[in-house]
């Protein structure tokens, strides 16, 4: 999951949390240094802020996944474009670019 803003790409630490949970459950295999590879590709970290968490309270419940709701709230709070294949993101008043 990446964000776009002014032609720059970002990843969220929430995305890293999802990867780590899936990896610990054996649903995903990633190399130990995958974050280094993400950063080497030119994608910068976008911090999850308290304003993002506050924006969670304004979201309708179109999407039930808490991690995705956090990403949606972050995009909404900072006018970012969410890059995702998840069609549920289109239910929110945010910019979405499908992959």
C-alpha cells in the first residue's frame, strides 16, 4: 500500500504492521531486510500521526478492516492518494488509484 502526494510515493508503517502480522501467521514470506528494499526503491515513510487516528472517528463503516481504515483516515487527513487494489476504498471521499 502506498500513498501519492505531489508525485512522491510513501509507505505507511501501518502497511509494515500488516506485513509483519501476516508473516508471523505464516501467510506471507518476506526477507528480513524488506524495509531497506522499500526505502532503496525511493518510497519514503509517511508517519501515522495523531491527526490520522482522530480522523478515524469521522469514517463511515464501509470497510471493516482496522488497518485499512487507518490507511483511509491517513489519506483523508493529508489529502493523499491511496494506491490499492481494494475496491472498498472507493466508498470513501478520498483519492484512490487502482493497481
